[in-house]
C-alpha cells in the first residue's frame, strides 16, 4: 500500500496514467506489466462525483470508494491483471485545512486453523508408507506421522494440525489450504501421491467479521440440511392438501345418511365394541414395536460409540472426503489418487484458550477427541506374520513360494549326495545288484 499526491489544474492536463512494472535488479529498464488511464477532468465534473463530494462535506461519507481497474498492454489485447486503487480529487484550498487521509488496512486479529486428517481411502496402491502435509500461504508446512506399511490405501492418522494465521489476509491467493499425500521412502526421495487445494478465503472473512468459530464442513452440511428440510416441508404440505381433497371426495358420508336411525345406532354400538378390542390389540402391538425400535436404536448408538472409541467409526458431519489428484507431466493428464477425510475449523484467539487441543494426538486430546489409529503395523514373533506385514500379502506369498522351491532343491541335492555315497558303499561290499 502506498499513496502519491499530484498537483494539476482543471481544466488542463487531466490524464492520470498508472503503470505496473516488474523490477529488474540487473538492468535499469523495467518491463511494463500493464497500465490504466483515468481522465481526471471528466471525473471531477461528473454529477456522481460531485454528489459524493457533497456527502463528504455533510459528514455522511468521508472517503471515496475503492476502484478495481483492469491493466492493459499495447502488445496484447488480453487483460494483464487488476489494480485496486483509491482516488481522491480535492481543491488545493481544502488540502491545507484538512489532514491527509491515512491509508491503513483493517485491524489484524489472531486466529487458529485446526485441520484434522482422519483417514484415506481408494489410494490406488497395494501398499505404501503414507503421510499428509498441510500449509496455508507462506506459513510453515506441517505434516502427520507416517502410516508405515499401509494396505489397500486405507491410511489412518487421526492427526491434528494447528496453523496460526492473522486475518484479514493480504490476498485471496494466500487463503488456500494445500493438502498433499506423500509416500515415505527410506532409500530414495519421497514421492507425491496426490494433492488438493481448498479455498478458505471466504471462510476467513466470515470468521473475521462475525468474530466467532467457524466449522466449515459442519456449516455447509447444516445449510444443505436446512435447504432440504424446506423443500421437503413444501412437498409434504402439497401432499397433505391433495390427500385431504381426495378424502373429502371419497367420503362415505352420503351412504350413512340413507340408513335409518335404529340401524345406525346398532351398527355404531357393534363398531364401538369391535373398535375397543382392536384398539387395545393395536395399542399393545404399537407399544411393543416402539420398545423394539428404542432398543435397536440404543444398540446402534452403543456400537457407533464403541467404533469411534477404537477408531473405526464413520466420518461425522464436520468431516468431508477431499479428492486427491496427481498431474502426470509426461502425459499432461490428471488422475485420481484416492481421498482424504479432513475436518477444518477456524477459531479466534479468545476461543483457542477456552478450547485447548494438542498437536497431533498429544494432550490435551480434546475438542474433538482423536481416537487411536487403526490398521497400523505391529511387531510379531511369528516370522510369517511379520513378513506379511512388511512386504504385503502378495509379495510375502511370492517370497514364501521361492523359499519353498529353494528348500526343495536343497533337499533334492543333499538327498542325491547321500544316496550316491550309500550306493557306492553297497557296491564296495558287494551287496548292490
């Protein structure tokens, strides 16, 4: 941000030319990226500009609005970018009475972005050593722990990333959350499995202006649910109106009016007796059905809580699957490389202290609680199980078959040597035929 003052006479030289150049440290000539021109005379005598000046003098509007102007270049018909600027034209007599306008941005506030990487799915590799890496703009990169010997692309991390940010950001480009899935390699360099970008700039503005915590995917799902409930409510109202109309049209009230009063009374008494018996049976069936549904819901809730406790639960409403893609430079094609389950929350500095949470799975493990990981490799004294965990079932089976073939060859070789020695001994004793 910078401000510049010019003095001119209107009417007179009125064309203001603004150029954006690329700084060159070696050569004194700086290349022009683009430029824009403003006719100050047309602007000063325009009715809308004079209206803004009258509002300023009345104390209703002190500043002119910020303009967004396209940058052009003589050698190209395309727009070379946009320039955000603020322009004010004042008579020289007013500039001595009023102090210059201080150009400053909004007050910076500290926030914390909490990203939780839960698990992965559909990674198109049989086995790998996966970890995820996250960063926003120019802030430090952070990564999860490594899921060693992950099978079928179903990684499990349950890892919390905490990224401190200051809002508002200087540019929307700095509000992108970059997610990368890597394959750890001990011998050579690590390889990128896939990556994705999530635009958080609008959510940063929402958290800054509302001064509250924002759970991004939860807010999105709640908005979708509200929209669907409104649609279903409209549909149910229409269905209710149509049912009422059909019931009125098909009502057997005209037939009952034809019958005599005595027959109607007798029929009413009989129906009441039958209705009492059938109503009691129906009430018992309905009560038993409600008890069965309640017990079934309690069992499902208990199983769900147990799965979440051991890390096998499904993702909740605050989590979403983010698709990972890989750009092949040779073929210039994008290929799908699975998905990561991620939840994102933006908290102001005051709420960070009220809702403490540790990095990764460290204490305090809360807000939310991160269960233990699943599918991780464990040490075993069984060599076959350890080989299967290190190499994978398919490669371990191939190695086992090769070892069996080698063992058979060794047995055949040793057996042949012993058989030859034994046969020679029998010949020397004259016992061999």
